């Protein structure tokens, strides 16, 4: 597939309603074809007559046709009023990936996987920065190393006095995170790890999935799955790769991410941090954002490299 350079992606992303640009296959009347295309994600499809000529998405870019997909606004998945799966929002010891977890100042996200420190082999809890580190850019005092991490996440035990009684829910301390940089700087990952208070407090088998068998490269049309706090075990398909996307983190904060994986809709608020795997339990990505139409994931190898961890 012809490469779409960064400037071309940014130019498309500057057009009205465009929130993402990646590679995929052309879809015609709901049917996927084998024709390679530049997939342009828009919040809403506007009639051409409502746009000026310079605002129109071109029919072709770099010798590839464009395919416009209406997806709504992309958001970092935070817990909404959606009814979660009770089995995943309770306190579990040892805790498996797939259950509710969160930094003490957030609502809740998902414990994605057990990973191991490259230097010490210490088992760690993998999830998003916005789940384990409160969406920090590293300089905003939103989170600090050794901050407490609860399992389940705070919103899932709101009936409990947040004083002494809350201590029983602490499962880990924040160990490392990759800063989330503000626009116009570009992110590649939204990830962090926490170190369990005791190694016996976690197990590596992902709920309803099992053990991670390694890592694989994402590919278009790949069938994938995840195990998350809110929607449990769901399946999807990769529909775009190498995507440049703008994601709403709330309070007017839009962050830009490049080289992302786009799948069909397979998640909801609270599923952030879930590990994306193929049918052979090989890790593909780390779920962090999406809309009612699609889900967005970081490439897992970037996550592992930047956090200096592995699957053992």
C-alpha cells in the first residue's frame, strides 16, 4: 500500500469534521471491497454544498481513493452511566486482567494485562495513562510515581467511605507512564504500568481469554478480541492502520495520536486499557478511545518498548 506521508495526513485532518485518517479498504454500500483506500474518519458527513471547495475531502490522495466514514467524536473512554458487568467491577484477589481498576483520582478503566519489567522481571499491571496515571503530561501534578491504584476502580466502590475502608481496595502503586503531550505535539501511546503491592495479588490469565501467547503485527481484516470492565469479551475487525486521530480527553483537551489501529466498535466507557488480541491470543494493541462506531488502539509493540516491559 502506498505510504501517506505525515503532511498529507495532517492536511486531511485539518478539514472540517475530520477526526482521523488511516489506511484501509474501500467500503461500498456497506460491503468491504479489496480496493485499497485512504480511510477518512469524520464526525458527521456533510453535504458537499455546505462546504467550500477547499474544505472538500479529495476523491484521491497519493494515487489512492478516499473512503469517508462517519464515526462521531472520538473520545478517551471514561466511565459513563452504562451498566457494567458486575463480575468485573467487584474486588477480586488475585485480580485477573479484564476487571475494573483505576488511579485513585479517576473513575475506572480496565486492567489490560500482566507484563514484566525488562530489567527485573517484576510483574506489572498494564493499562492506559488515563486509567493508571490520571491523564498526566508529566508536569501537571495530576499523578506521581507511587500513587495508589485501586481494584476495582474508585467509581465501583463509591458506596464505601473513602477513608480507612478504601485501603482494602489498593492493589498497586503507579510505577511508570508515558506522558500525554498536548496538541500540536503527537502521541503514539496512552499507557502506564502499576506495580502490585504483592505479586500474589494478580494473575496473568485474562478473563474469558487466557494467557497472552506473544505479540503479532496488526493487519487489515484481522479478527480481534478484548476483555474489558464494561462490555466484557467482545470481538471486532481491524478496518484501518497507521491512523492519525484527534481524541477528546474532556475539558476541551484534544490530543493527537499517530500510527493507531482502528477496529469496528467493540467497547464502551470503562473498557480503556483492555488488551487487543488476535484469535491465537497474540497481543495486537492497547485499547484507549473510540466512539459508537469504532474503537481506537495503540500498537502494542510501541507500548511495550516505551514502558520497557514484555509479556514474559
